[in-house]
C-alpha cells in the first residue's frame, strides 16, 4: 500500500479539529500518518490535540506562516509518498483517501482534488476550479448547485482548492514547494497547480473523494482586508504566469475596463495599495520568470511597472 501523509494546516480551528481528525483516523491505515501544523493558534487547539489526539504528529510554528508556509512545514516533515493538505474545517467522507490514492497511481497526475460539499451534503461548493483569463478571476465548477451526480466524472481542471488537495512526493521535486509570497492566503494553491501543470503533470478533479467543507474563514469576504489580500495575490499570480506581451496586451486593457465599469468603492480603496505592491514585486518576479539576462530585461520590467502605474492612476478617475 502507498503510505499517505495527511497534513492539516490549523489556525484557531479548534471548533472543527475533532470532526476533521476523527474522520481522518477512520480511513488511515497503519502506514499512513496524520500531521497537524499549527500556525500559532490562540484558541485551545494545542490543548485539544495533545489531550485527545496523542497519536497525531503536532508541529507548532512560533508565528502564523499562512497557508503556504504551514503547508511547506508539513510537506517537509511528511514521510508519505502521497501528501494530502487539508483545512481543519474539512470533514472527509468514506472512501475519500482511497479515491485520492487511486487517482495518483496514474503517473500523469500530479495533483488530485476533491468534491467539496456545503454542510448538509446536498449542495456543491467545489468540483474543480477554472481561472478566467485575462483577469485571472477564479471560479468553481458546480458552485452552489444541488449535487445530483452531474459532476461525477473525473477530469482535468485548472486547479483544485487547497482546502483538500493531494499530490505525489515526486511532484515537489519538479514543481517546488508553495510560494510563501502569497501570505497569508488566496491564490497559493492556484499558483501551485499551474506550476504542476507547467512541469508536465495533470491536475485532476476526483469526484470519488468527497468531503464536507464548513468554510470557516479567518478573513470575512466583505472586508477591506479580504479584498486587499485577494487582489494583491491575484496580481501576483498574473505576474508569475502571464508572459509580458500577454500582460500588456490582454491583462492591462481588461483590467482597465473592469476598473472603469465594475470595481466597487471598497475595491478602489484597496487597489491603490495593491497596484503599488505589485509594482514593487514586479522586478523580482519578472527577472526570475520571464526576462533573460540581456539588455532588454530592464525595458520589459519598466514597461510592466509603467502599465501598473497607469492602472493606479485610473483608480479614482472613473
């Protein structure tokens, strides 16, 4: 049997940990392990784990490393060949682990993702993900649809949510670990899945791996903080995965139209910061990803920074 390491990335998730871990323990075989990476929780997570789950390996970070940082800590400590990342608010159903292991036996598959249901198990939250270019907005297949078997076919997708994501150990050697620049959250699993695909693997949605996602969130989606993090990381993802010509010819015009016609007041409040942060991040991201070591690299970086500065100037002009 292929050993698996199930890694739960926890931050103040004590209300969900018991249900999460009990469901994992039911499916874990002798060769499997369960790891909880705690991102410096201030609730009673640590006490609960040490008292009620002494067989679970606990790794305590001295500060909150976010999803990507916590995932990397767990991945480096894991011993299994199949590596599974979970949020503590996910409760897996019968056959979940076997379905993921089975999917990853196919050497073409680098990442396998789950069908996630809302509490009540009748409505779909996630059946694989799609990124809509040029703006790089994210959608979930099946989102808020009643589960009537219409998403029960395994298939390749752009990405799967990091709430429940499995990969093979050998994939890390080619795709690398999670990018901690997406701290604390949003788009880190999208970036990872795209790098896995760029390394030659498939990202596959596995409908036989079913779980309930209670969707606890540390950041409320209506808040300015959520909008700032979401758009900052959307821009980071675009800079990493959209080559310069596409960025200038496709992304910038589309973003300009969206900014003019659809951006909300709260989005405009955060975008001044977001575009500035993206300008500052651009040289490091572009010199690593897109620009060769020749005299043109400064020109490319300057053009991209200038385009971002132009967006920043448009924020209040509409």
